[in-house]
């Protein structure tokens, strides 16, 4: 059986057939538009205003989230910079501490030399030192003390103070009538702090 037998075409009326097909398509399109119109009716002004309010609220929430993220980022950056500065300062202080600790014995020797100039040499009183040389030694002592102070180094008070094992090292005992028991009557080596840390305890003689 051929297609012509199933769907016979009227060869003598082609225009009528084309108009029939076109009319059928127009009916389908019109039906689709009518269905869309029924499914999506136009919004009222109140509905449009409500949608705009919802969109505005969502936009504000997004802006608030972005602002919060920016503020957290700024806070994290500030904390990172602060930690970096603290670490850098700590490393610098540790390096300075090693250098300054190596300088302290030189300071002690210089102090002994100045005391020797001031008190003279009892074993050889005939020996004398020129005043200009003595002034030069004292000048070096003052400059070195000023440098240590500028770096945060401070002497630990010891003479006349109560003995404190965290600050002082007792290397001898004495019996001094005018001094209180447990107080320091002589300093054999100065103690020093670097900022808040003890870098050298004072060697002292304590009254019994």
C-alpha cells in the first residue's frame, strides 16, 4: 500500500490544502498565546512593589555581607602586621641581648678601672696617672653607659637593698653593725636588666 492510498491528495486543489494547513497552525498558535496569557496574568502595582522590596532587602543583605567580609579582612591584615612587628622586635631584642651580654664584662672592667683611678693604688701610692688620661677613661665609661641605657639596659639596684635571689647572687657574708640583717653591704659585680628581663645577676656580699 502506498502513501497516496493512505493520505490521498487532491492534485486539482493545492491552494485549498495549503490554506487548510495554515489555518490549523494559526489555531495552534492562538491557543498557545491564550494559554500563556491565562497562566501569567499581568502583576498589579502592589505585587511589583512587593517584589521590588524583596529584591532591595536581598541586595542590602548582600551589601552587609560584603562589608562584613571586608572588615574581617582588614582586621586579619592588621593582626598579621602586628604579629610581624612583634616577631621582628623580638628577634631584634634577642640579637641585641646577645651583643649586650658580651659587652657587660667590659663594662665591669671599666668600672673597676675608674674606681681604681678614684681611690688610688694603696699597694703603690707613688704611682700616679695623668688627669687627662683619667678623664678619658671616665668619658668612655659615660658614653658606654649611655649606649647601654639607650638599648634598654639598666643596672639592678643592689647596695643597701634586701637580698633577692632573682636579682642577686650571694658570694659572701659579712657582719656589719650599721646594716640590717639580710641586706647587701657590698657589690662585687653589677647586675643588669634588658627591658624586663634579667641578663646578669649582681654578685653581692650579704650582711648576716
